[in-house]
């Protein structure tokens, strides 16, 4: 019955949208619209400045008047292909050492522009923004991204492989000032050329370029180089071009970043060597070996300023994947990525949370997230000709019962046929004082044979001494996504003994077949952006072809204007349990074959308001019993410099007549005194692992890429209130560029 209701609802939405859309078709027939997929890519000449530009948010230097004006932005949302209703005018200048960008973001009431924070790497999806993306090698694949909000906060990223991989931990030196008048807000930007990587040996060069403007209160997003809805600004294969850059310099490309810290720690889970007051120091070095190849080195590495992991509830028999949060490993992570890559806007049946051959959390962290000492390490990343290179070597010290180990990674990826690539990766984990090792390697290919079509494939193998870790894994998938259709299929196999010592594998001993078909109609209905009904099948056997899991899913997503999203899902599942496992204290799942169904309703409210949130309810069978899950989140943002966020999830489970529950709750407060000084406090509560965690941070950026951190962490057993860890850390860093 639930499945029938969801299916009929999806059909009704599509039919209703089509009928109402036909009524409005005449009104739009005369509107000026283009097809972003076939529209020519824009181009603009670079204009050289005659003097250094003063960055004050005013655009009153004489050179600005002579720069070409870039305008005529095209909507991506809400009306794809139509001219932007909020005009944006952009000018670009350069000299040997800087790229200058001046943007006038016209708005009849700029006081209504939404700013969600002043901190570096603010949540750009919730804010008014102006941004630019630069493809400095003009390879149509990789880029540097800079987003600016009306109060002058910056979000910067590196992207790889034509928008497939986004590294939001990358930071570059950039100088920004903004101002507001009666009819616009203005952003004036200075990017030192030493922040970027490019080939300075070229006399004259062209760069890929795109520009973005977002007006959040009406959810209008527009681009200089038009893009369809499924793409983001760093889709460099569809970018425009900045032509005729001459005489650019890069300096010596050397950055030295030493740090000093002092801390005080105590608690039951704090190693005896770390109890009490400590003082330490170390440094990072970044060196541009060539214009396209960078060497990073680190000594006595410390990550005490990193925010704690987000608590999760696990009601399956498989391990959870926790994302990397440490800057050294996140930066340039795309150079060493291998596994279940997920193409943007495609449902692929597997992600890097299912399998990645290199999981950097295996370096310097225990399985439960406690830090291990990192003695030293290095990373080489970039390009040599048409080949992308990534190499990592790290040495850890012995602690917490773990031996000293060396970790090595080497990755090569070669571009072929324009936007396709093939690659190889080799990894080794070696005990420093023992002969124990674990080696893994893999080959992969990501091919785009036709427009809107992508094929992903890999083969990987692990080998080790002293354990049964000799095994392999393989995958091939094909996906197609255009403005209407969204479909993909995948086959994957993971051997029983596949166990890469530097990777993460959620499930071994399996063969997986996956397929999905969905559509994205855009009805011309007031208040409605898009409807996305879909169906997907996931079929998993063991390596002897015996059925282990099967999921048949029906779902519909409805996107509202200016924002808001409603999701309806129904799952019909089968799961075979071969070994007993525990999900909660006193609650265990016995071996057997289980069939059950579950339905979920989710709604996410528009984020342009001062108060917004999300809520979901799911319920149905659960391994011979029942499960009900209620979750929600609420954000209060009374001012641009302050926000309060709370979230809660409750899982009620009934097994064999007994009731169990698992709760996860979190509360986070953020406050920014300026774009250089901000703080946050984060409290989490998880009944499944009996944890209660408090983490508070103050960050003062006292010079470019130079910080002062004060961090307080308190971890307790939520039942007994016993102290597991309490620490206070003061850390100071200083970046010096040569």
C-alpha cells in the first residue's frame, strides 16, 4: 500500500506539472532564453593594469574604467537559460604579480542580501555570493575557486577532474574588500599570482574562467558561462576563457609555516605520556618544484586545532566511514583518490564511503579516532606533462599499543581523449621495527565516450604477510545524465580477503549489481522548480552467488522555489545475516533471512530565512522487528555574524518484544567578531557509544594563512559522567612566503 501511494503521488505531480505548464507556455514563448548546453562559451581579453590597484571595495582606480566589462549573466536557477534578473558587472585586470577582479552586484535593495558568516570557508550555499573560478593550465579539468559574500568573507577550494573532486581545505592568500551602496554591493579582489599554479614560462597564456552570482533570498544563481542545473561553477569543460595574459611571475614558490603549541590534558583515555602540561613545535614547508608540481613536507605534525568528528549511529553490521578533517591530508586529496568515485548528480550505487583504496585516517589515528604521533612526512602533487602525479610518505611513532609505521602512496593518472583518464596506484604500510607489511595496488579508468555519459572502472588487489589479506576488488559502472534523464548501472565485486592496509572497505565477500532510472521534469508551475521521480535496484550476493541483500527503491524528490525540498522514499529489502551482531546494548540480530519494508518522508526548509530546518520520519520493519526513526535540525541565524544550530535523531527499535532506542543530539554555536576572528562551540551526545563530547574553538587569523587557535575538548561517558579526556590547547602558526 505504501509503495502504491508513493508511486501514484509521483505520477500525479508529473501530470499536474505538465498540465499547468502547458497553461503558462504561451507566457514564456516570447522570453529570451538560450540552451546552456549548446550556447557558445564566452571569452574576454585580459587587460594589464598600469599601476598597483588599491583594494578598498570602491573600484575607483583609473585602470578599472579601461577594463572590459563582463555582464549578461545567464540563470541556472530558477529559470534555466533566461537572463539574470539581478545584473552583475565584472572587470578583470592583472599585473606581473596579481590578478584583480572587481564585481558590482546590482540589487534594488542590497540591505536584503544574505550573509551567513564571516569565517573562512563559510557555508556558501546559504549566502549571497560573487565568485570566480580559474583554470590556470587551461586543461578544462582542474581549477582554483574563490567565493565572496557581501561582508567580505572568503571560501576557496581546489577542484580536480572536471568537478568530480572538490578539496575545500585548500587555502590561498587573497585580499578582499567589499562595500555596499544604495543599489549594489561591490567586491574588489586581489589574488597574488604566487597563490596559484601556472606555467610562468609561457610568454602569453589563456586561462579557463567562469563567474557566478547568487541572490539567496530569491534563489537566483547565474553564470557568465551558462551552465545547466546539474553542473557547478567548477565544471571547467564548460567554462569561458580569459585570454592574453603576459609576463606573469610566481616568485620562488616557497612557503614555510612553523607552529608552536602548549597544552594540558587529563582523563582515562589520555595516554600517560600526554597527561599534564606539554609544549611542542614543528613546521610545514611548501615548495613549487615546477610551475605545476608542488612538494609539501611536514615535521612533528600536530592537528589539535581540528574540530571533533561528528557522532553517528550505526544500526548495520558494517563499519562506518568518517571523513578526513586534517588539513594536510585534505589538501590535494584529489591527486591520490581511488575507489568508488561518485560522479556529480548521478546515483551510482556506491561511493568512497563504501570503498577507497587510500583512506588517510589510517595514518596517525587509531580505529576509534585517537591521535597517534606523526614524526614527519611529505607529499608531491601536480602534473608532469599530461600526467597527474600524487605521492605521499608518512612516518608515525609508537603509541597507544600501536607500533611505529611507515605509509607510502604513489598515484599516476593520465588524461586521454580530452576529458577521460586512466591511472595506477600503489600503496604500502610497513612496520618500522618489524617485517610486517600490507601492500595494495590498483588500476582505474574513467571514460567519457559520449556527451553526458561516463564509464568508471577499477581493479585493485591487496597483499600482506602474517594475515589473510590477499584479495581483490573490481568495478565497472556506466551513467547517463542530461537535463531530463538520469540513469546508471554498476557491477562490483570485492573478495573475501580483500583488506588494503591503507584503505577503507565497508563490505567484503560480495558481488553487487545496481541500476537506476530517473527523470527531472521542470514544470512551469509557480513555486515549483523540479520533480525527480526514480526507481533503483541494488542486488548483492556473496562470491558464491548466494543472495545476501536486495533493495528495491521507489522515490520522488520535489524542489520548490525559491527553495525547499520534499523527498519520499519506499524501500523493499531483503538481508541475509550469517553471523550474530549487536546493534545496541542488549539488542542483537540473530542469523537468518529477513524481508522488510520501510518508508521515509523528508523535508528541508528554505535556508534564506532567519530560522530554517529539516525534518524526517521513517518507519517499517527491521530484522523481524520494527524501527521508527525521527530526526530533525533547526538553525537560528538572527545576524550575519551569529548562528545557533541544533540537530536530533531518535531510533526506536522493537526486537523480540523488547524496546530499544539510540539517540544522537548536537548543538553548535558560531560567532564571528570579524573576518579574522571567530569562534564556535559544539556539544554532542550519543547513547549508542555512551559519549558526551564538548569542543570549543577560537581562531584568530593574525596574518595571511597564519593563525592563533585556542581549543577546549571534553569527552565523557554519558552514563557514568566519567572523564575520558579533557584538554586545553593553544597553538600559533605563521606562514612566511619567499
